[in-house]
């Protein structure tokens, strides 16, 4: 019996499994770290909340300044247009460009102030941005091209807000010119936003005057002198009755030989944007006069199969 007791006393105490000890230590460390982080967050929460409130106030004040600045720019552009020989379209273009630049600068300042409130070193960010900017220069070529082209468009006065233009084959009225894009609205109401850097060909139809031009197909069988005199008589009547015709339209005799007709041409100077209406009026009057005189204008007839 005594020997059995001695053997039990001499048996070594079992050691804990190493994996269980490691898990317990990791869990203890995680809980301790989380507690410290929570305590640190609670200690810094008043500071974070105060910075959030100040940032909100700065943002609201900045938006108010931007709104007020846009009104001031609009007033200055209007006064500039009244006190100089600059036309209203040119003045509106000036307002649009300056407003765009002002907005970009103000948003940059707001972001800088808010970052400084949260302790971000803006100087280091700007230095890093300069280094990164060199690396991204090739990717930003399109943006830089748009900005520079916008400045040249405004400086040269090629187009202005309100002008009737054709840009890269797209026709419409210029609605706005910003530092980066030009917006035009066509007759159907569609708005095209064209990057300034992509503008290659501009046709401005709003400078000075516009000319309404109508080609009149006439039958070969009719006496051409009679047709010309007939159209001239009708255009003299139209000049007195149609609003927008500044002079009696010029009636040019044969300007082309087509397959089934000879072509006369009628042209008249008219106000910008009115040429479509006047051209429709000229066509209507010539067609009615030919009908009264029994002249059949050349047209294509679908052959009837027997």
C-alpha cells in the first residue's frame, strides 16, 4: 500500500497542451487591444465630433461663398457688357468661363481646409501630388488639352453663348462654354457636350448676317427667261410681305444642269436664325406661282406596271 502511494506521488504533473495556451494568449491580447482602442476612440471622440461640426460649417460657408461669387461674376459680366462694345454673347461666354474657374478653385480650397482640420499635412500631399502628377502627366494629356482649348476658345472669341454653330458636324445653339466643355442644343432639343480639346472645325452662323438660299428645279421644256421673270416678280412681292427679308431676293438664272431639270437659284440676306423660315416661305411662294401658271416642276414618277 505504501509503495502504491509513493508511485502516485512520484508521477509528473500533466502540462497544458501548447495549442490551447497559444489561443488563450492571442484571445487575451486581442481583447486587451480592443479595449485600448475603444478607450482611445472614446477619448478622441469629442475631438473628432468637433472637427466634423467645424468641417460642416466650413462646407456650408464655402457653398454660400460659391453661390454669392457666381452672382457677383454674373453682375460684373453684365456691367462689362453694358459699359463696353462687347456683345451680349461675348459677355455671357466670359461669365461662363470665369464661373467655371472660380468653382474649381473654391472646391480645391474647401478640400484643403477640411483636410487640415483633421490633421492631414497638405504640404506633403501637394509635394506627393507633384511627384505623382509627373507620373500621371501622360494620362492627363486629354484633360490639359481640354482646359487649354477652352481658354483659347474664350480668348479668341471664335464662338459665344447664343451663337448658332456647327461643331464637328453637330449643329445647334451654344448653351454654355466652360473651361473644359462646350454645350450646344440642336433644333430637336438634344444637348451635345463636346470636350474643348476635341473641337476641330467650327462653323459660326451668327456673325453679322445669314443668307437664305433656295434651289429651284425647272423643266427643260419651259422658256427659261419666262421662268426667271416669273420668279423675280414673285420675289418682289415676297420682299414686301415676308418679315425678315432685308432686300429683294436675287434670282440667278441657270446655275446647274441636272438630269431631269435645270436649276435656278434664289438668295437673300436675312437675320441670323431666320433663314430656315424664309427659305420655306420662298419655296411655298414659287410652288404656288408655278401651279397657277400651269408649270409642272420636275419630279420622279413611279412607273406603273401593266
